[in-house]
């Protein structure tokens, strides 16, 4: 899992939970927010354009337990 996308993703998840959003909704919102960060992905990889919407960046994260 990419370090930068993980940091962005988890920061968003925990910010949402802190603000009172349910855990499953926080996970969904973080994924959607990550999808919009393509410009940062280009800076990190400096190769062909890549989108954080690719499952490589968000699919490893699942919710375990009661949502």
C-alpha cells in the first residue's frame, strides 16, 4: 500500500469519525475524497498519470466489526 495515499485516506477516516460520522460512512467518504487527489498522485509517482481512484490505493482498507 502506498504510504502517501494511506496517510491521506486514514486522516480523512479519523477526521470524519471525530466529527461524528459513522465508521462505515467515514470509510466511504475517505474513499471518495481520495479519488479527487489525482494531482498529488502524479507528483508522488512522477510517471504516467495515475489516479488514487485505482483500487490499489483504497481496496486494502476494510471495516471490521460492527459499523
